[in-house]
């Protein structure tokens, strides 16, 4: 039994004055005398009242008590909950947060919650509709105003969320479905764990149906990696969501290889931080023993170690370019005089270039259909998408675009060029010109980034001096040689 207005039961407090009246009522003993002559001058009772009397059952007392009890019950509005929803529109706030993946259901809590929702829909009257709000972050309307008979099939597409219970968004969506034309009832189907703030956000009158049997679960709630060089440090936070202390092995893998393991014990409703010193690596995986909830037993991080950029340099001897590249520890350089020498025995030497991140062509032909980004330095016959229209002697370079990373940090005022190709790249951008013709540019070829310089950096030659030899390459190669 339930009450529509439980506060009215405070009216039962009126029983206190009723009972007090019957206890404190004065009672005198009646005595028969032969005559009242001589008593007239007495102006006060001949017997003192006794205020505290033993409560005796009487018909007036019984009737007064019944009146108070029946009045209080009538005001409270007693009702029997049959489990059926009388509203014409049932809004179900279905918890799809990650904890609903716990395996103490059939097969998990979300599956149990779907069955509860189907049962609630089955209790609705004819013509009623059901809306289901998936409350796992980000909350959204998963089933919108479907007939009660279609709820089961509509729920098949509802999936677990990786986030927490989104009380604010779910409640806002639910309240937005209220309508004066159709009565609305609200129901929450969840495994619990909501704090007071989340409960207060729910629509007034929301009924709660609980799923899930146990709360014993350990989970990884935070992973932080740091360090550099040959060593790195990993800090792992393990949280116990249950009330009893639990233990688990914490296993750490680096680049798909298990490197360490440690057993930790976590008190109920508490967490512990565990530190590990690990060899440098890129991919870090942390694992706990399997329990109710598998999704929080695994966490991943990226190590601080940087992967070296694989660069192929194809062309003849160029001490200046070699010195520039060799001075960069983040580059792994492979040198070859020709494409055939770089990939001996390969049936398709061009396709074999895909193992590199960047290919530099120094005064050699650039093949068609390059599979990776490339940088051409004065290719004899131009390159795919770039044509050579002639030669320019001692051009004075001038900026064409100053908003491009190609020119970042480059001071052309100290650059002297002895000779350069005149290039034309209709599909690209000209970086800078000399004597009215483009001498460097960038763009795309086959959807791959390209960079091209029409001149080759070198030292003093024939009186044409570059005061900072190769400044055009040194200043602008930083963005070119970053990982693409």
C-alpha cells in the first residue's frame, strides 16, 4: 500500500490531545446522604479532583480515536500499487553507463534493464506510447514514442556507453517530453550509484527499478606516463567501487610485451596509486584481473619515446645536405645513389618507398605515383605536377607568400643563388620567385605532399656566394621533416 499524500498522516498526532483529555478528566466519588441540610454554606467541592486517572475504555473514547484515524487516512489518500502505469506516455530513463556492462546479469545488467523496460511497457494500457532515454554520456533519446508492443525490438539497438551516467542531460530530455495533452510517467532503470545531486535532477515522481546484484569491482581510473630516454615512469590509480577490500594483479605491457606485474590490495570504497619504472616504449597497456566489469580492467597510454622519422635520400654526393640531415637525431637516414640501389631486387621499387616517411630526390628524376611525401631538389626533368621551364642565373629571391610554414624563420636577405631552375607548378603554391620566375614551391601530387626547390645549396662557386650556405633548406626544412 502507498499514499498519495503521506504528509497527511501527521494528523494522527491529534490522538495525543484526545487521550490526554480522557486521562486528565476529574472524577469524584458519589455518596448517598440522608439530607443536604447544613451543606449549603460550603462554597467548594467536598472532594478534591484527581487529575491523573487510569485510562479506562469507554464508548466516547473509542469513537473519538476512530474519527481521528479515519480522517488522517482519508487525507493521506491510501492506494494499492499494482505495478501498472496508468499514464498514456511512459518515459524510461535507461542507464547505459559503463557500469551497466557488469556481468551479474543475463548476460549483463543492460540486458536485464531492457527486460525490465519491456515489462513496464507491457503493463501499459491500450494506445500508450513509450520513450526511452539512454542516459550514458552523452545522453540521447534512443526510442522515441513507440507503441508499447514495439519496445522490445526498438531496444535492440541500444548499446553501452563508455561514459558515466549523464543525469543533467537525461533529466532535461525527460522533462522536455512533458505534455498537457497526454499524461506522462517517469521511470529510472539503473544499477544505482547515483549521488544526491543526480537524484535531485530527476523529474518529480520518478520511480526507480534496480538491476544488478553485487557492487564488487576494481577498476583502473587513471594512468599517467612520463620520462624520457631509455626509461619512463608510469603511475596507475586503481579504485574499489565495492564495500569490501579486494586484491588484483596489475600487469603492464610495453609495445605488446609484458614487462612487469604487481599485486595490489584496495580497501572498500577507496583507491591506491601504484608506480612502475619501465623501459622506453610507445604503446603502454595496463590490465587488471577480470571481475564484474571488464571495460575498466584495461587502460592504455602513449609513452614519451619519439619514433624516428624514416627518410630516404636518393642522389649523388652532397656533403652539405648530408651534414644537414645527419645533424638531426630524430631522423633515420637511408642513402642511395639511385632508386634501384635503394630497393635492390624489388619488383616495384616505387611501391617499396612506402616504408619511408619522406623521400628526398637530390638532382634525380622523381617517379610518378609516389606513395609517400617527397622533397625534390632541382630534378633534371621536373617532377609529377611540376614542370621545368628553363634556367635562371643568379636570381634574387623574393617572397610570394609569407603565411606558409615553408618560409617560417627564413631570412632571404642573406641568401645568394648561383643558378636555379625556373619551375611551374599549376596545382601548387609558389614559395618564392627570382627574376619573375618561381624557384621553389610546394603542393600535392597523387594526394601526397610535395616540396620542390629549383636550386641546390652549395658553398662558394664561381664568385656566387651564399653567405649562409643552404639557408633556404636549413630554415624551411623543419616543417618538412616533421612527421607527416
